[in-house]
């Protein structure tokens, strides 16, 4: 009976050792997975920063182009403001005021216009 107890204790110890080995193996696997997660996390952060940098660069390029276009428009506008407005005095372009003669009810010129 003592032999059976010793044998049972040895089996129990072996089982405990196997359990400890299994736990250690699981811990190592968990640590490996954690390490992989950290690597992926770092890669994602690097890529995110890279994309943010590219987007910021494009935004700055577009802002520069817009500022250039605004500058061109302002320059052209100031050129138009500085152009003197002059009209030629040609007879075709001059405005002539029409002469209005009051008419009587019968369509004839009023006699009041001929009084001196």
C-alpha cells in the first residue's frame, strides 16, 4: 500500500510538472503574441504618421497653389484698376440730346414756340 501511495505521489508530481510545463509554454506563447501585437501596433503608427505627413504635404501644396492663384488674380485686378478709362470723342459715340418740340392737339407745333 505504501508503494501504491508512493506511486500515486510520483504520478501526481509528474502531472504537476507537466502542468507547469504547459503553463510555461502558454506564457511563452502569450508573450510571443503580445510581442507580435506590439510590432503590428508600431507598424500601424508609423504608417499613420507617414500618411499624415503625405496628406499635410499635399495640403500645403494646394494652399501654395491657391495663394499663387489669388496673387495672380489680385495682380490682374490691380492692373485693371490702374487702366485709365478714356472714351474717344468720335461723333458716333457721343451722346446727342434730342430736341423735343411740344405739339398741339392737332399735331402742329405750338404757336407759343414762335413768339419772340
